[in-house]
C-alpha cells in the first residue's frame, strides 16, 4: 500500500482536475498528488469536446466567480500557452445584434464586460461589423479583441506532463475509474478496478459525473447533473471563407446558452453551432445515444421537469435544430445571410454538464463544496476551460485552508 499512498487524490482528468493538481504541486512541490481518470486519455469529455474559444469574461455577472476567474484565468492561460508554445491566437470576436429588440441586452453585456475588466471592448456600427467580418450582417455590435482560440486538449496534456515530470511522487493515471470510497478517521481509500489508493485528502472534479462521485463519497447534495448535447457543423472551404474569426449573436437572456455562432479553429477550418438538447446518455455524443440509467436519473429528479417547464419553447426549437439542417441554417443566416446548405457538413458534438437545483434553477456559477476531508467541484461550466488555472488556484487555496497543507 505504501506506493499507493498520497497526500491528495484528485478524481477527474479533465482540464479543471489537472489544473488543480498542477497548482497544488506548484504551491506544495513536496506533496504527493494523484490524479485518477477513468478514460484512456485525459480531456476525454467536456474538455476535449468544446469549441476551443478563449473567453473574454464578457457575459458573466460582475462579482461572480465566473467573472473573476474567467478574466484572471484567461490572462494566465495566454501566458501559459506562450511559455509552453501551445498554439493559440488572440484573434478577437464580434457580438452582433440583428434586431432592435436585442440592443438592450447587448448594452447590458457591454456594461458587464466593462465591470469585469475585459480589456479593449467597444461598441461598433453596422459598417464596422462589415469591416471586421465582411459577410456578417448586423445593426450594431461589440468588438471584443481579447477573445481567442486554442486547443484545450493540448493544454490539459501539458498540465499532466508537467505534473509527471516536475513533481516527484505525483502521478496521473488513466483507465482508473473510481467505483467506491472507504472512509477512515485520517484518510480515505479510493477504490478502482485496478487497485486501491490511499489519500489524506480528496478533491473531486468529475464533470459529467460530479454529482454521482460526490454521492459515492458520502456528500449530501441538492443538485443534479443533467446533460445537454451541442451539435456543430463544419464549414466547407467555401463556407469558411465567409468567416474570418469569431462571430456570436447577442444571447437571449431568457436562456442559459450563448446561441449558435461561428468559430475559426486553431487547427484550421471553421465550425458553427452549437444547439443545446437534453441528452438521454450523459456521455453520449450521437443524436440517438441512450442510457436507461442516465435517462431514469435525469427524469426522476424533480428539478429536471421544472427546468423543462420553464424552457419549453427553447427546448422544442433546439430539437428542431438537432434534426433539421434547414432549421439550423435559418438560425445561422441571421448572422451570415449568404450562407448556403452546401456550406455546411456534419461536425462534432459535445455534452455540457448542467447542474440543476431542486426548483429547476440552473446553477450558473462555479459551485465548490466541502465534506470532511473532501472538496467537491460540483459545477464548473463554461468558461471553466478558459479559467482553469484561476480555478486551480482557487481550489489550491481552499485546500490550503481546509486541509492544513502547511
């Protein structure tokens, strides 16, 4: 058992779990930290299935964890990418209003950006929109120059590489799914099919499985994870020629998503999307993927039905977009009217872990709770990838306070 004893065990090898491990080891290089990931590779789920945008911090409520961690984390991420030569591009984006009814919320987003310290943000006219994105049509917009693009899987792999190479005794193990916890007075044994690992302290960063892992550990939580799949289309060479960088709509304030948008990819090409549809399998990336367990759990939680009731029209429209390319194209044409059906080819999908409360309320901000010798990251939605290093610092500080790391 001696080789399997660690000061801290972190469950989840996504970008947040590995950023937390990296930051703890930076602060306490003598501590043995273990990261356990159930898949063959790190960044296998939310981290590896997002659009690769470096978010500015524009949308988030001033004073929220999201706002502070996004702005601070973005700056730290860009510095990290420069230091380790990770491909990225601070290309900027526009947020485009196509109707007078959107201007009030666009102004609110602009003021949020100012309050959050988003550098360089400015309002732009219809003519300026055309100068930045010639194929895009709008009546007014925002220019956000500090937004960029990056490969978050590469970032996560670099975190893992640094943990393995710089800190003696720390490990990142893949294909180690946590199945149970054995609690003792001064330590916890974490059980996997490949062995038992003893940790003085535990941190869970399990993303789509965060509520299940927390319950297995013994935490009493009142939230549940419900998955929402986002489908993307790739733009053909002709279609990609209509997008220079990033084009976003003004988000509908009634709904918790940013709306379909256009993103240039760091590895080349461009994509558009995503929609947001309820999934019948938490880690199901296909449109017909189904899990009895996942579906039963989601639909037996009262908050799910209350969320559906509040967002019925939104949900119907999103499903139309999932199965109708013509409907999806209609939404995209609000931003680029010249886009044609043959400009789009089927692309990738991702599943977002949405934490819902018992009344169907979406838990919009980061949510971290403590249960004895364990820290649970119960909700780390977008912009968690952008903010990963800042969140890692926050987790390290919580651990220092509650784990007496010295």
